[in-house]
C-alpha cells in the first residue's frame, strides 16, 4: 500500500513533467 507522502511526491513529479511537456510544446510552436 502506498503512503500519502509517496503519492504526493509522485503527483508532484507528474505535474512537473506535464509542465515541462507544455513548455516544450509552446517553445516548439514559436
């Protein structure tokens, strides 16, 4: 079973990856 802290860390990593992907997409458009 996953601990809350681990889930929070994982969610944070996912959000960071999403931001990086979004930024890359935006920069490629310009």
